[in-house]
C-alpha cells in the first residue's frame, strides 16, 4: 500500500490514518478545526449588526487564505449560521411588506458569497418574487388574464379568484360562496344566489384583513367582507385599480405598517432568531401582538417573531 501524506504539512500518515482515509494528519486536522472555529467567530461578529459589508467579507476571505482553508470548506462550516443570517436579513427587509432592488441585490450577493445552495434559499427567492409582484401591481403594472366571464369590449381582466361574501342580515350572518373578478372598469362578484358589479368609482375604502378584504362602498349593495385566499394580493389589486381610475380612495392594510430598524434588532435578539411558538427558523415574520389594524404599536413589547405557519394560525383565531 502506498504511503499517504498529509495534504497540508506533507508528513506521512501513521497506520490508523492510512486506513481511515483522512486527508490531514492529526495535528493539521486539529489546527484546521481551530481555524474553522475562528472563521465562524469572525463571521458572527461581522454579522452581529445585521450587515455584512464588503470590507468585512474581505477580511473573512483573507483569514481563510492565511489559514490555508479553502473558502468553500469555510463556508460549509458556517452553513447553518449563514442561512440564519440570510433569513434574518430577509425578515428585516420584508417587515414592511415591500422589498427594494438594493435589498434584493444584497440578498443575492450574500447568498452567492456564502455559497449557500439554491435549494436552501428557494423559499426566500419565492417570497422575493411575490413581493416584487406586489410592487409591480402598486406601480400599475397589472397582469392580464383570460376569463370566462362576460366583459365589455375594451375591458381588461386583471385578477380572478374564489371569494365568499359575508352577508350581514338583521338577525343572522350568511356566507355566500362565489367568484371575484377585478377588471379595468369594475369588480364583479358572481354567485349561485346572484351577484353584482361594483364600478371602481363606488369604492371608498379597501381594508385588508387576515382572511379577506373589506370593501366600503358609496352604495349599500356589495358592502362588506369578502373572504379570499390571498388578501394582500386582492387588496393591492383593487386599491391600484381604483387609484388608476379615480385616485379617491383610502387603503387600510397591514402592508402599510412600519417597524423601526432598532425595534427589529431588539425583537430578533430577544426571540433568539426563531418563532416564539414553534421555534422554527425559516419563513420568519415580524408580527404585531396587538394587530396594527387595531391600533397596535410598532414597539419592542408589541412585536414578536412568528413563522409563516404560526402567523397564519394566529390570523385564523382573530
């Protein structure tokens, strides 16, 4: 059997390391582990303020080079910390339900620099695409869809989804399932028990709820709550369409909230970077304990970290 040597110091291996298939001798292996731990400590210090800048990253690269650690090996050693940092970076960026091009560029650069595999951050990319879609809608870049509903010549369909209208009667409440179609001219609610058209000029206010959208109209018919699967999308779509047509409307929605940066840092550190209910570390969101829509303040005592699953579960109980 050919004698194998350490890839770092060049010393020949003893019999046990020959058999084990190791690539480093015992001393170099211990030194490598110590240096990897040093790289991790340097990374944690660099990201403690929630921002890894170019100079800090260059120091990490130089540390790896000085200690003769392949950068890929160093990044693999901190993979869990790196993913936690990217999750934190994204949670901070999306706390106001919007994301800027600079924030997207920072996230992409960070993912590439830390060599995180695409599958590890696929959910973040999906969320970024969703937020960019909302930004396009707010900017008036609305999607165009095909619909089986009868619409007028020149009328464009933009969004259609199942919806349940909550009809409030004098002595009872009745939910009426149907479909909601948003076009360039109106909203159309169709149901087995009848439906109605709502011209954009009749919509006074759009209020986003956890499970639906509340429409306040300048007429009686059609006023009220519509349960939909994606309230934020529907609220944003309707608001934008009315803005484009009348520019006389108010939007009351959780997307309009703002949490100061120092509050987000304090909440993240207090909650340990994980969901306060299930301890998950992915799909994290800053949640108002007393809802923003009910006057809850964006303070440390009224903000907590929840994962998407627990946040939706909480919404169902409200």
